[in-house]
C-alpha cells in the first residue's frame, strides 16, 4: 500500500524537476535515480501482490 503513495510522491517529484534549474547532468542523474526507485517499487509491489494472491488460493483449497 505504501508503495503507491511513494510512487505518487515520486511522480510529483518528476513533474517538479525541470523547474529546479539543475544542469543537464544533474537532471539526468535525478531522473535516472527516480526512475530506478519507481521501477523497484513497482516490481516489488507486483511480487507482493502475486505472493498474496497465491497464498490466498492455497488457503481456500485447504
């Protein structure tokens, strides 16, 4: 659940970055790191959802 909130905050961060007056190199690093964090949280959330879904099926069959 908290991953969605972090993704929302990071989305707002991405919108704000162009207005911070950073150099091109700084923009590159900020956006690359932000994208990496978003990707990690997305994959982690998908794995958690899949694990919870599979555990739910095994519980209902018992």
